[in-house]
């Protein structure tokens, strides 16, 4: 049982590495709209296709994204919509923290 628990922690940490890069967070947020081609993602996010492909590959390897190929075009989508719940909860927590810190700064300036 202990080995299974350790393996789950390892997988969890590996998946969380996706959240450590702002560009990958942008990818997740953009894919909430649904499946998008690599070219369209590149345009929307202003990321060169070569760099974007590295991020997408890493995210696919960690089970965050799925892809399909149609001719020469590769499309990506979120592997599990629950990923958006995690993304949104982290953002909410961040906004709450920013709000508290902003209120504290305003109080300090009085």
C-alpha cells in the first residue's frame, strides 16, 4: 500500500509541473473552449509552433492533453475536463490572496 501511495505522489507532482509554466497555463485555459489545432493555438497565444509543440508534448505525456491528427493538422484537447476544476480552484485561491494582500497594502498606506 505504501508503494502505491508514493507512486500517486510522484504522478501528482509530475502532473503539477504542468502548472509551473505560464504558457502551459494559457494552453489549458484556451483549451477550455474545446479542441484546437496547433496552428490556431500558436496564433492565439503568440507562441512559436516549435516552442508550443514542446509544451504540448510534455502535457500529453503527463496525461493532461489528448491529440488527434487530421491530414497534416494536429488537434489538441483536454484529456479530462476535471483539469479545469483544478485550474479554476488554483486561480480563485490566487485571486483571494491578491485581494487580501491588496487590502493589507491599502491599510498600511493610511
